[in-house]
């Protein structure tokens, strides 16, 4: 009932803005972006004002990290910013709470002022990002960057060939007296091994998660096989299981020859591994007699519009402007974040950036995660159990642990 | 016999020394980390490999992320007002419950104590929406209200102290024609210094240590409006921690400065209050 009410409210609000009115006074808009993006965003907002000289704006820029945007917005949607950046895995919750505007309701306005249809925007960005911005066949947000994890390694200790497989990587690190670091106690990271076997998760309309990791995957591998492969990696002398959030600290510690992390650690890795550091997709995983790519999680950062925005029409213009090709190029120059805009990512600077190359390689085999709120805790503790070695290596105990995991993740919400 | 005594003293002190070390390690670590020459976190060694005070300097040079000066002033402002309001409220409620003679005294006291037993965080959502109705979210006045509104309920310790103030003094004053306000201000307050000091310090500390309410009420994302706790916390985001961890530690050290100063000033009165005594002979 509440959901229906918020939907009706949102609808009545957006119906009134078929076209954009040029107002006499200044149009007030609020924008939320990540802390590290503040300088860049302030510049782009000035550029936005310059692009529409006929209209006066009063734009307030606030701080809200993409990774926590949903939590803050859902606390009080009406008080949240008109235009906000968020990570793609938050989309279902934002939609269900009526906190994000269906872009098709403002397409006419977008066409008449910015001269772009939604199809133009969909065509300009990589397909994965558009899929991630779509929920229940409705397009909700403008993607601007891809995000995910990949592998950094130090070529002083690890050759390109060693980095191809987990065994080669770990043996090379052991020979050099170094470690290979990865976070196992997080469902964002450890799903990579299950994805490798062809397992997947999906989200139901009621917020519950589907998971079949205790069975057999469409590719014919069992969950038990995956766990055995994970145990072989976690049990290797050269493997270091890193607590979630402690990766930067461990990189700086200097014991690592390779680490699974993301673009946020690029500068630190360059300092520690040296400027000749390498970035690539995760190594191949051995399942039975086959070697399959370890498929990491891919997510996207995007900008959405609050349906409660007073000037929703202009809010959409601003959201589109902050994610267009020019803005994405400027963002890459400021932050070295891989763009989703196809034209922007073809530039030489982007192609030459090692972090981007690593992420692109990982994303090529990566999986866009689709999970509900019950997913995170059981997968985190499952990963921790593997890291600690508390699950027995025999098939029966692994099967029991997997059954428990699936039971926890697929539990009803509420 | 004597040996046994010495042995006891040694073992007691040894135990205290061990407890001290355990208690001080995190603080020593924080101080050391704040003098690190590297901006990021690195726990592979306890002490930083290179020392420098440059991040203390950088802490006071605001950028888009670090606006410590503004945060510090905000928190200070909020703390001063909260401190004044809280202290007045608490003392007045304590006076009324200790000296007043009215029918509802007992029931009121019981209700107040019961209300005070509920953890304040439970009221979070109600507080937020009430403030929003009055357009007080994202304002420091709203925060001051939240911190000081229920302070009167914390009267119990203060009342206990007031109960020890000799009634003879007050009765003598009353006989001389002194009214309640003057008894409160000129007799009870001067004889109750230690408890006033306690009230001032604890109410000044509330805004410095609170994170939950500040985070919830200052939700417009305007960094320069943050309090120290919220601002410093934001530095620990995974994309910022590599460049801001040492600055975060410096900020953590510096928030304790005003509290320490206040404590040093108040300590004098605290000891005086305890030793002075109200009725001679």
C-alpha cells in the first residue's frame, strides 16, 4: 500500500513536467557526489550553467559517497538531493522506495532542451552499464563510470605467465617470499569463484535472493568443486586473506607481490610495487580438469534524479550533463576512473591507463551482481570460514556449509 | 610480615602498570600515527618508519575533503551552547526535586528516571521527523536542541549532591527574607561546585563524542556544516583513506585539546569544592 502510494505521488509529480519551463528566478538544484569528486563536480556545474546562459541557477553541491548514497537517501527521500550519484547495485532498492525518477517520463524535455533521446544515451554508453541502469525494463539512471576489482601484480616477482593461473601466481609469490592478497570475507569479492563455475544469483520482486551454489551450475560444476578450489588457494602458504576494508593497509605493508583490488588503490600500488606495476584480469581457476576465468563483480556508478525534486526537469538536464562524453573525459582526467561512454573510453589516455586496462580485462569476463539485502552477511561469514580454514575438506562438510549459506541468503525478508 | 607487605605492593603496582600499558597502547599508537610521514595507513610496523608533523599543518589547510577548521568551530559552538543549556536545566531540576515540596515531586522523579533509562538513540527517527517539521534539520540549532533537550532528566546525581547541602543554611536564609532564586544562586550553587563541574564537563563532552545524531541531522552533505566526528569519519571512505588517514589521526588527537583544557581549568574547582566544605565546625 505504502509502495503504491509513493508510486502514485511520484507519478503525479512527474506528470506535471512534460516540458521544461524557463523560469524567471534562479532554479534551485542540489547535487550529491563523492568527496573526491567535489572539485571536478564544481567545475562541471559551472560548465552546465555556461551551457544554459538563458537560465539562472542556484546549484548546491553536497557530499555523499556513491557506495552509501542509498542508505542516506532512503532515510528521508524528500530531504535527499535532486541529483545524486550511486552505485548500480542500489538501483532495485531505490526503485522500490520510489526514490528515483523513471527517465522515460522526461524524455520529451530531454529531447527538446538537450537534443538527446534516451536511445541516444543508451547507444553512447557500454551495454553493461545500460543493463545495470535498467530495472524491470525501465531505464532509471545515467551511467558514468565502471567499477569493480581486478588484479595488480609486481613484475619484479611475478611474470606475465605466472599471473595467468592461481597456481602459477601463488607458487611464484611463494618462491619470492611474498604474498598474494585478496578479501574472501565479502560477498562482493568471493562470488568471483562461484561466477567462474557459471553460478549466479538473482533478485526477486519481494527483495529475496535466489542462489543455487549448493547444487550444480549450468556449466556442469558443483558448488563443492568451487569450494575445494577456494580451499586450495586459501590454504596455500603464499595466500593472504585480507579483511574487508584492510586492503590498502596491507598493500602499504609491503608483503604483497599481487593483490585483488580496484582503481581506488592505483596510486598506492604504483608507490609500493613501483611504476612498472601490472594490472590484469583475475587468474584462471582450476575446476576439476578445466581452467576457467575467475569472474569478478562488475558494477557501475550512475547518476539518478529524485522524483521529489522541485525542478525535476532541470535536474534531469544536469544529471545528463554530468554524465555526457565531455564530463566523462574530464572525470577521467581528474580521477582516472574508467568511463562508460564509448567515445570517451576510446581516447588514447584512457587506453594507456593501466588501472583501466586491468578493469576492462576483468569486466570482459565479469558479472553484474543482482542480490538482495540478505546476501551480504552469510556470504561474508562463509568467506571468512574459508579464509580461516574452519570448513572441512571432505565433500560432506563442504556440502553442509554450502547448504547453510544458501539457506541464509535465500531467507525471506522482513 | 614486612616482606609480604612489600610483595603485595609490588604485585599491585605491577598489575596497575600492565593495565596502564594496555589502556595506553591505542592512544600512543594514534599519537605516533599522526606524526607519520606517509599519508596512508600501514600497520606492518607499530611506529611509523618516517616521522613528520606536516599533516598537522595540512589539517589546517582546508580542501574539499578536509575542512577541519570549520568542523572544529561548529562543534565548539554547539558544545558551548549545549553546555550552558544543559548545566542550567540539570541544576534547576535538581534544585526543584531536592528542595521543593510539592505533591507531584515523587511521581515526577520516578517518571523522569524511567524516561532517562531509555537509550536516546531509540528516539532517533521521531527526533529526526520532528526536527524536519520545524525545518531544523541541517542546522546547528537543531543539534543543540537534541543534545540539551532531555538534559533535565539527568538530574539524579546532582540531586543526590544537593540533598547533602545542610538545610539549616537555607532555612536561616529564608528566615532572613531570602527568596528561592537567591537561595539557589547564592547558597546552593556555591556549596555544590564539584557537581557543577561534573555537569559542565559531561554536557560539554556530549557534542564532541556524538556521531549518530550529528550524522543523521546534518544530512544535506554540506561538508562545512559537519561536526568533527562526522567530518573525520568521511575521511575513512575507501577512496580517501589512502590520502587522508594520517590527517584523520591528527584530527583525532586535536579534538581532545578543548576537552583537556576544560578539564584542567575545572579540576582546580573540583578539588577546591571537595575540600572547602560548607559548614565550618
